[in-house]
C-alpha cells in the first residue's frame, strides 16, 4: 500500500466514505446477458469492511456514473446511507452529501479509479484509489491500495481509516471473542457482507 506522509492524520478526520462502483467495488467488467441484463461481481471482504465502517460511525455513500438494478440491490443490502446512480458529473451529488450530512470536505474519504472521479477526489480530505486505477487517479490519491478494484481494495482502505481512528483493534478483539459468545449474542451480530 502506498500512502502519503499525512494520510494517517487525514484518515482520523473521516466521517463519510464515498465510493465509486465500476473499477472500485467491482473489477470494472460488465457481463451482459442474452436479455440485456447486466451482471457484476462484488467482493464480500469489501462488503464486510463497509458494514464495519458503518457500525463504527462512518457514513457511506455511492456515486456512480452507471445505473443498475443489481447495484441498487447491493447498496440496499449493505445499508449504504446515500446512493446516487447515473451521475457522470459527481460534484453535485458530492456537494449535496456535504450539505445533508453537515460535513466539511476534510471529513470525507472518496475512493475512485478513473477520470469521472478526479473532481471529487481533488475536493475531499482523503482521496484514495485502487492498484489498477488510471495514472490520473493515482496522482490525486493520498492512498493507493495494493489490490485492484473488486478484489479487496475498499476493505484495505477502510482498515487503514479504522486503524487511524483507533477502532480496528476493537473490531479484531470482538471477532476473536466470538467463540465465547452464546447463540443469542451471535444472532445479534447480523453483519452483511
């Protein structure tokens, strides 16, 4: 993982994580079925990372340039706080999020990988990207994951943020203790992946 010297301090301020989809939450491939339906795959580690971030006080949002019923289903499944589709220009949605959640730009992390993401990445306090992003996205990011989009990059970025906020060890400790919980406690742990 490559990150700038100030990335750790900037991660401490993150209150919202905004994600692109194609090339970030997915590997960028779109499979088209015989009836024109679209298929994408999502990484369950990314899903768990998103859920953990939410459970530890970080709001989540998706801003994507495409529209997809499957993505809407995935966003609902992960309980994403704000979901924007078909946004080629992502700045209006980003500004709406700042206003709606009363956030300053330095309190927002954005994970993008391509040209459509540059304006928002340039505006937020914690711009991050995936290993197979464009050179332009990498030049703006303060953190570059070791992993390609759709292959655990989002999870690695979330872990970095949660570690900077001193929340990660608590999460690890919780999962280390799961074998000592009775079934009632385990039922209450309903974490989507």
